[in-house]
């Protein structure tokens, strides 16, 4: 897949919304906690999930990554039961990202707008309802890590620590009054920060309507059937399951097959298309979003996700074509 522009859009969205879209994954986690401290930390995450689905707010954030510091303005609104968010860069080239329903609209420095379907993989932009707490706890620890002061407000610190090096974790600074995440760190297995996103000022308007959780959701049920179709995904990274597959339209007119894999917190997508010209071979990344690509029997196979490079490399290396499309 010709992913450079899409990766930039996805990365821009990730850069400005880490703490906005991931927390709902942990809704309901408190019920599986084994000790009071973990139970309290899980309860904070559940409250944060609710706050993100029900509150209107806006503020100024700073984003630290790759030895760079950016300033951003975020507006988060609930309109007709749906989230609408707009992020605008306050320094450097003019950039803006708008998310509404299943679309992400990017306004890039070259002035050309780019619209992509809201990614359910790369950058952690999963549908944030219907998580299985037991599956999260297989691959992450939930910890209460103390208290802090962010944007002039008191916050409690909760860590989601990966148990291996195939996924990233998060550290959230949760407002004690509104339960919004005032700061989020993307962290590795050792708890070291890879990226940081922090409000320097925030204004909250509670007058919003809760977003209803849909009855049907691709991440709620069993993984997608993997015994059908022409593609197999062997020796995949531990804990990642295929939960969704679809056909995407590409400007070239060629269909692109999309497969979403997730451990219910981290995720990556695999894109497969017949045209291998100019396709990615090897590794690339934008911030913490990694991509790996190779050619398989005349097809371009590309894996993209906010996961370590080893994860997308492993994902791509295990893709096999088992029968022709006409079979």
C-alpha cells in the first residue's frame, strides 16, 4: 500500500490524541483486579473511559517525541452522540487533524487535504468499546503509580505496563475531579517514556450526552474466521488475534485487503495489494508508528501499527498466500 501520506495522517492523529482514544479499552477492567490497589487503578481507568465518552473539553497540549516539542490545540465535542475532535498545530507548519465518526481528515503543510478511514490499528486507534479485561491482563500489568500535578490540577498516575517487548504500554495522569487524562506517556516494557502528550491548560464543559455502546462490534466477539480466504498469517506476534478484515478502495482503482490484529490494547494492520511497484521493502517509522513491508507472490504486503518494529517485522514475515484469488 502506498502508505507514506496515510502514515503521516495517522501519525499526526496519534500525536495529538493518545489519551483521548485508548482509555475505553479498559472499561470494565476493575471487576477482574486481584488486589485493592490494582482494583482502584482499574476503577480510575474505567472512570476515565466514561469521561472521554461524555465530556466536552478543549485545551492546549504539548507533544514531546524524537527530541522535538510541539504545541497543539484540541477541541473535543460530543455531537449527536458521536465524538468530534479537531487538533491544530500551534507552532511550525500549519497542520490540522479532524476526527468524526469513522473518518480522519488531515490538512497537511502542502495544503492538500487527506481523508482516510479512522484507523482501527496503527497508532492504537481502536474502537474503544467491548474490551476483554482478562485478555489485557495476560499481556499488561495495571499499576497505581502515585500522584502528580498537571496543568495546575491534581492527578493520579496509572500505568499499563507491557509484559514483553512486542507491545507498548501507557502511563496516564488522571484528573481527580473530571477523570480526564491530563497527560499520557507511551512507554516500553521498562517504563521508559517514548512519547509524551500533556495538557498545559484545559477547560471542561460537562454538558454532553453519553455515547451509546453499540450492540454489535467487530472487537466484541470471536476473532475473524482464519480458515477461509487465500491468506494465512503464521507465527504472528504472541497475543495478537485477527478481529476484522475488509476490502478498501485505493485511488489507483486496485482493491486493498485490510486485516486488523489486536491484543485489545495494542494493534497493527496488514494491507495487501496486487501492485508491488514502489511498495515498502524493509522497515520505516514515523515516531512510534512502525511499518514493515515485503513482496509475496506478486503482492505487496505492508504491516503498520503503533507497536515496536519487531512486531510488524514478525507480522509481515508470517504472511502466506495459500490459493489463487480465482479458486
